[in-house]
């Protein structure tokens, strides 16, 4: 993880900051924990986030951190600081994900229903018996001979 961060993979850094923010917010919701412990963990998480931004803007970074990534990390710091509501991070993101999954399942069900409707054969469609010829032709007789034999059998001639 450290090698990825030092290599300039800031997407991993944003993921780490987001995960830390969510973990700290869930920890803060625990009623039996002392406030000192929660504040200490919040401070360490903010330090990790701020250090990542500082590294991304330094000259020793292999690539500069882009503005969108830095803004996301700053949003994590602001949430941990209490400037942004924690509902956005905990419940709203879960609801949005659940809505996305529901929409995806509905689309898949609709696509499956359309495919089943499309694949259904109508009763008035003709059946191609030429497909069945492959077995008879494997015996070595020609296609025309097989057709003549079928006509002869149908007419009652043997």
C-alpha cells in the first residue's frame, strides 16, 4: 500500500482516506468509548489525509496530485473535523449504492424479459426441416435423393 502511495497512485490514497473517514465516523457512533480515544483516532486519520495531500503537492512526488483527488481528501478532513455532516458519508452513500443495485437488477430483469420475448417462436412460423437433413446426409446419400425419397413416401410410393 505504501509503495503504491509513494509511486503516485492517488486513487488508492483517496480510497484509504475515505475508508478511514467512514471507520472513524462509525467509531464515533459507539456510545461506550471515551471522547479522548475518538479524538485521538480522528486526529490520526486527519494526519494521514493531510500527509497524503502534502506529499502529492511536494516536489519529491512522482506525479502531482490532481485537484479532484485533493478536494475529495479535503472533504474527508472536513468531515472528520465536523464541518460536514456525517450522514452523507454513512447513510446517504449506502442508500445511493442500494438504489444503484436495485436499478441494475431491474434493468437486467427487463433485458431478460425482452430477450425471452424475442426468442419465443411464433406458432405461424415455418419450421425448417433442412436442419434435420444433416443426419440423413451423413449416411452418404445426396440431398436431392433424400428429397425424392421423402416425396415418394409422402405420395404412397415405396
